[in-house]
């Protein structure tokens, strides 16, 4: 590889702002903040709003559209005549 043309690919710590969950992965991300890890390493820190620890899709807390008070059924009955062929 040519020197000086590739981004710095290194370990980066991502921290979930809603619950403090941290995980380390490799990235080219440029950050201004750093964090001292439990093992003594000092890594660049990227703060994120949601991770797999807090996102409703991964935690199973999302709401199903079918359970929202019959709104889907109301929509289907209202527009059912549009889908019929003559």
C-alpha cells in the first residue's frame, strides 16, 4: 500500500448516551474526545444516541402497527373499494 493516502484505521470506543453502554470496534472515524478503558488503553470516543442495547428493534420494545387501536383495520376498510377490480 502507498504510504500517506489511507485513513488511520484503529480501535475506537462507541458509547451509548442513553445508558452508558460502550463497545470497541475498528474504524477510520476522526474524533476529538478520548476515553480511558478498563484495560488501560486510551481510545478515541464517539458518542452515539442509540445502539443495539437501547434501540427498540433489538430490545423487543417496539410497538406493532397491528396493535394500535385498530387503525390498520380502519384504513383497510376505508380504502378496500379502491383495490377491487371491476
